[in-house]
C-alpha cells in the first residue's frame, strides 16, 4: 500500500499543539515521510491520495485493558469457560472489531489457557487483522479467590513459578489479580485479599527482575491500598483509591487504568435483562466510586492510561471512544483524554 494523507492537521499524541497543512506518506503499512504539505515531492499520479483538508490525523488508539477471549455482555464470565476452539475463533473476530474501532495497540490482560499469547503471535506475524497485542497470558491469582481458570498459587514459591511459567509461555507482561470484588467471578466465601504486601512484593520483584511489567487487578479498598504501595506498573480498576494511595501511585509512577466504561455497560444490562436489585445497586455504587477515583487521580497528578475492560466485564469490544468521553466527564481535558489513549498508553505498554 502506497498512500499520502495530504494537507491535514496533524496531532502527534503528546501535549504539543496540532500542526496544520501537514502530509504523511505511508508505504507498506509504515510511515515513510512526514512534513509540510508544500514540501512533499512525490508523484501524485502513482500514489493513492487522501484529501486531509478540514480533517485531523491522530495516532492509532491504544486500549490498555481488554480481554479478547470474551465478548462482554450480560454473561461475560461464562464465555471464558466456553470450549477452547470457540474462545480462540471468537478472539480473532473481536480483535478485528477492536482494530476497526481505531485501536492499533492493545494489552490483553488475561485469558484462559493463554489464548491471548497465541493471538498476539498471529497478529505480529500478520496472519490476522488485529491490533498489535501485548498479552499477559493467563491471570495469576491466589488459590480460591478469583476465577477458577486463573493460574493459582498459595505461597511465594508457587507465585514465582507461576510468573516464570507465563514468561516462558511467551507473555509480554504479567497480570496479578488481588481478590477484591469482581462481578460474578469471585467465590462468595473467599477471603477479601489473601495476597498481602509481601506476596505482591514478590510478584513485582520477580516480574521486574525478568524485565517484565506487571499489571495488578485491584477493586476493593484493601487491594487498592496494597497495589498502590507495591510499585506495580499499572493498577487496574482502582475504584476505592484513597488520597494516600494516589500519593503513593504518583510517587511510584504507577499508572491507573480505570476501565470506567465497564460500569456503564453493567448498568445497561442490569436494566435490559432485569438483574437483581442488589446487583444493580452494586454496579451503580462502583460506577460512582470509579468516577470519583479518576477525578481525584487527575488532581493528584497520577499517570492515567486508557483501558476499557472490554470482554472482562459487560463492556463490548469496539467502543473505546466511550472511555475517553468518561475521562472528560471526570474533569480531564479532552486533549489529555486522547493522550491517555496514545502517548501515555504507549509509555505504559513500553
């Protein structure tokens, strides 16, 4: 493919202002030239030209929290236990859906049986139309506290082995789940957070020693506090973050990936399929807590990267714009919301 986007307003995904009257030449899927439209010296007769006047060109969007192995919706958790061939085929379809919504890079932060690792390999090889996928492989969680299809451990040595196993399998990052509350996923009689500070410190040390980043699922008060202090690279969800937690995250340069759109989706299905009143109220509470945490994080100077949790809750794939809108509703400048989906996300992903 040989393409010229001509005479367009160009924004590079940073805090720099957009540049008017720019042209971008693309060859074989890669940017070949960028500069002032008046300085391009190619032959328009031999190239496809897209008129960029009255348009703005931005970088591809990045979703830092997806699960391509599930479609989302009201029965999202059950879809993770479908037969492996069905999960694999669905993941290919959902990755393409994500790509067509403008997502060119994504972190798949948990899939049964490491499906996401194979999906990422296929995407990198050009075998499927998909974003560039950074895969965490299978979730890692304390035994008896999270979904049954997570890689489970009971003590520090098992935790280290679980991390090494995911790395050897080809994971691009590590995902550890503190228990917390997870709609429809956590056993009712499970302890709140059996992964204490020492165990999470082991996980951080093991991942960083191998040169891998670590994402941490944290969505109740205790887990948010532990994860904020631990030096993880990203804290996922974070609805119960307090002022002290945010201060620690800013100090540790820990990113918040808030996944707010998942709660809007939960409430939609709560009404659409008539969920029990207690479950609906719980989703309402978490939505408000999530928005309050993001507003506070913005004020505290915490780094924020956009992530939707598509597939990992009721949120569907292909709706990344809604997460950016929610960030703006929480007080973020629209430019910063786009930064959260571009350069900030890129810095987190690495």
